[in-house]
C-alpha cells in the first residue's frame, strides 16, 4: 500500500513539475514582452560609417581548414591574455587540438578565461576531464553561463550563443563556428560538413587599444564573465576529479604529439595577419543584452535599421530563417527602399539543413518570404551552411553568431561585427555568391527555378514526413525557434 501511495505521489509531483516547467519555461515567453529599445532610439546608423581609415584591419576566413589553423595560430601567438567564449564543443580531433593549444598557452604563462554556455557546453562524457584540467590550472579560469537550474525553467532559454576569441589587445576572431570536426575538417563531398565563416580583426596600434573594436570585445566579454549568471562549474576539485583531469591531459599530450609528427603544418604557422587583411573605415561590435526572459532585440534593431537605410542592395545569409509576425512587420515592403530584385537571401534547403526543428519553422514562413519579392536561394549541399552574414550597399557588412530567427533576436546572447569596408564587402559577396552558385532559386509558385548547373538535393521520405509533422508542432512555438 505504501508503495502504491509513493508511486501516486511521484506521479503527481512529476505531473506538477511538467506543467510548472511548461508554463514558466515555454508559455511565459509567448506573453512576456521585452522592453522598448529606449537607449538605441537616438543611435544613428551613421555610427557604422566613417570616411577615414581606422587602426583596425580585417580578414575574411572562409575555409574550414583555414579557420582551424587561424585559431591555433592566434592561440599559439598569445603573449598575455586569452578570452574565449563559445556556445558548444564537440568531441573530436580539432577539439583536442583546440584544448591542447589553450593548455600550452597557459603553461607558458598566458592568462586564460573561458566562458561556455551552461547547458550546451558538452564538457561531459569523453570531454569531462577538460573541466578538471582547466579548474586545476593556475592560469586558466572556466565559467558556465546560466547553468541548468531545474527550479527556474525560465532560465533555460537564456543561452550563450557568442563564438569569439580575444588575443591580448591585438586580435579577435568572431563568427558562427562552434568547436568540432564538422566545422574544420572533412571532404567537400561529405554531407555532414558545415560551411561557416569567421572574421579576424587586427588592431594595428596596440598602444591605443581604446580606439579599436578590440576594446569593445574586451568590455563585452568582461560584462558576460562578471555577471551573476556566469558560474564556476567546479567549486572544489576532488581527488577523483583531479585524476580524471590528469588522465585527459595525458591523452591530449599523446594525441597532439602524434599529430605534430603526422601533420606538422597545423602547428607553429607563421601568418602575417596584416598582410592578409584589408583596411576598414570602422568596425563596430553589436550584441544582445544580458537578460532572462525575452530580451530587448538589440542586434535585430541594428540589422533591420541597416536594411531600412540601404539604397542599392542587400545580401542575407542565415542557416535558419524563422521570423515571427512582428519581425516580418518590421521588414514590411513599405519599410525597405531597395528594389526587390537587389535583395538576395540565402539559407538551407530541407535537404541540406541538419536541424529538423529549424527547417520546419522555416517551411512555415517560406511562402511569406517568397511573397516578399526578394531573390530566395536554398543551398543544395553537400553539407549545410551555418554562416550568418549581411551586406548592405556593397559597403557595410555584418558577420557573427546572429541567426535570422526569434531565438537569436529575443532569447540568446549573440554578437556580430559591423564592418565599414568596401574591400571586405567585395570579398564577402564573392563567398556568398559561391554558395548561391550551389543553390536553387525559389520561384513565385514556391517551386525551384530550373538550373542545369545545380542538382536538387533528394530529400528522404523519412525526413519529408518528419518535417511535415514538425511544421504543425513548431507553428505554435515559433517564438522559441
């Protein structure tokens, strides 16, 4: 009898918790309205423009292999500090190289701060030992942003979606890549690879960091780091934890030692970043506020106002395009003066997208986007595109971690650099055109226009059915996608 009562009690408690979590972890976000963007109202779009050259220069890093080498090079050449912020990490060879490079930097005296998302960091399983290595190292500090709190379900959507590294007061690399093999290695015929984009920024006057965007990066990172939402994951290192850390450390040392023999070209590269770069009139960092519940949409405000102020052309690339009705109303036809034929939007097709929930949300909005009148292109693979970029009037570019969806707009942290540089915009447009060359344009009847040079990806029956079913489910929850 007692067992039956206990089971009933557990069922009641579990049922209550599910309802409680749904109300405060989901429904709350459907009704809670973010604050108005008061402090941005007086911020003119002229902030992003400048006629004279700045001390900051910029490099577009497109290739997966090159982006991996870039991170290794920047970490290896750090002289004082490394500040690192990432959403998620995936076990694999590139992640092992990344971790080992950080540890080697710390071993030579570099002060390292690493901030990861508190739920999706993936420092579990095979990567659990990394948490203990970092916690035991005198020159490394590790924090998780908004760790999982089962009592406060409204915190579950407050995710850290930034992806950047700051090196001393001289370099920063920002983009859409997480850390994992699918972002850095793999053959172009591999359907699991992910195409993404990074920007390396060089401050050419280290004695005057305050006039560089690097200072904005450092201020933003410190704001995230020092916030109450950022917690130390290991308050006290136990003997068991220390042993796991030592085992993982030895594994990394042996793994990378072999890689240095078999692939020496990955390490100790001499990259002349100034030589690789192009000049910029201005580079400006934008980001979302640090808030729980629905945030003020700072990044969305800047991006949409740049779109409204564009006169000649707009290029958009986003892996996910899931705008709410409110977001679409801001981009109403009457608010955009650019000719629709000069607006190009690139995203994943059902075939190329690896995210069934996101592509289902996109399919619910696909007709609206086509009816908007812009040129809509869907990438046909192999692999998927994960880059988030914008170009306005072939001059102003935006690159970073901001997806064109409700989650990036209202829920997660996120950051982008706004770059005033015609040279950079030209390079970026060429890369976006390469993706368009592997994409099919969606016609007015919502079917693909014929293109003999691009083969339509064949969607499996299982995926088609899954997306169709999910499109009905996610329709009610697009405010969280």
